C-alpha cells in the first residue's frame, strides 16, 4: 500500500501542472486589466503601464507562467494584486471559515441521508421510500443558487428568523455563529443529501440481495444484525467515493453559496478575485482545490482497503 500511495502522490505533480496552466490561460482570456481595476478609471496610461511593469504583467504569458511556477516550487503562491498580501496568507485566513461551513454541511447531509437511505432500502415501496425518492429528485433538480435565494426570501426577508448573510466567528458569539450558519449549511447540504440518499438506498438494496445475506437469514440472524453488521459495511464502500468527492468540492471552495450568504470563505475569495482579475489568488485557490480533490480521493481509496480486507492495491 505504501508504494501505491507514493505513486499516487507522484501523480499529483502532472495533474497540478495541467490544472495550473489551464487556469492561468483561462483567467488571462477574461477581458480587463488588473492594473486598471486597481488604479481606477481616472488613472493615466503612464501610471497603468508603470504598475503593469511592477506587477510583471507586461511580460509574455509563457514567461509570467514560468515565473509563477518557479515561485510555487519554492513554496510561494505569489502576492495578491488587490489585497497586497501573500496568497497563502489570504487562503489561510479564509480556510477555517470554509471548513466550518463544509464540515457542518457534510455532517448534516450524512445525518439525514444515512438513516433515510437505509430505511428506504429495507422498506421498499413504503411511503417513506416514495418520500425519499421525491426529495432526492427535488434536491438534485434545484440549483443551489435558486435554493439559497428562496431560503433567504422566506426565512430572512419574510419571516426574519435568520440573518440574510454575514459571519460571526464561533469564539466571539456561538449563538450568532449558529444563526449565520443554518441557511448556508442547509443550502450547501441539500444537493449532497439527495445524492447520498439515492446512493445509500441503491447500494444497501443491492447488498441485501446478495447470497451471503440470504445465508445469514437462513441461519436465523435478526434483520437488524444482518442490516447493520453484515450489509451496511459493504454498502458503505461505494458511498465513500461520493462522500469523498463532496468533501473535496466543499473544501475546494463553495463559490455560489458563500457569495449568496456573504460567507467570507475561500469561495467568496475566488469570486472576488475573478471579478478583479487578481491572477495569483485565482491560481492559488484553483491549485489548492485541485490538491484537495486529489488528497481526498487518495484517502477514500485507502479507506476501501480498511473497510473491506479483500481489496488490495
């Protein structure tokens, strides 16, 4: 397994290079000049040209990418054009905020999806099974930005139960932090709840039809022991892939949800940087997101072997 992990870690290098290059070229195709945005409309062409030279934006694109890549290999993601601070520092300041929202959303998704998915699989064609299928379809069909705006309109504007946006740190005011967290957490977890419920139901139903489950029933084991001791452990394995990808997506940056609810995490940082053409920050966020996905997938693959000893690398 150690050799497998080392090979996967080495595979991260070409993937990171390709992702970085594509991001670099794409962001430079967007109309606009970072120097012009930073200085404002009243800036003279001479001032803009001087700032572009100071930022290295007057160099050819391959040279700019090469200089940025050399910095990354030295452990430096560069300097933010707009915020005038190191990119690592900008990401590090917002990472705990995104992790808080992401972990809370993922936990809510699993808490809701697992019992409903298992019950739906063990009580097929019941009214709860039909309800699970309807909720799953709605959850996958409604985009997060639509759901977020509907929740804001109903619970914040009309009923005034929750604040319309913002963030209060947990250590400053736990109650205000929880009030700020609920709406974005529900919005972010809605899609994953739907996907997880469908996956858990399908996986559990498939495992319950296997021969070893019928053998366990023939031995006289209780249904609860069969479902939660024999079937659930194998049914979880396919679900791990989905949950792992969701965790990587959440930590990679919840662009839409954080922007709607003014949640000051990595997602909002990325959107602000894209609009202001802050190249180093955008590249740093995308590179961080790519590594988050890759590391999450590696952890999921290792968990496969821990859950099922028959799986070997």
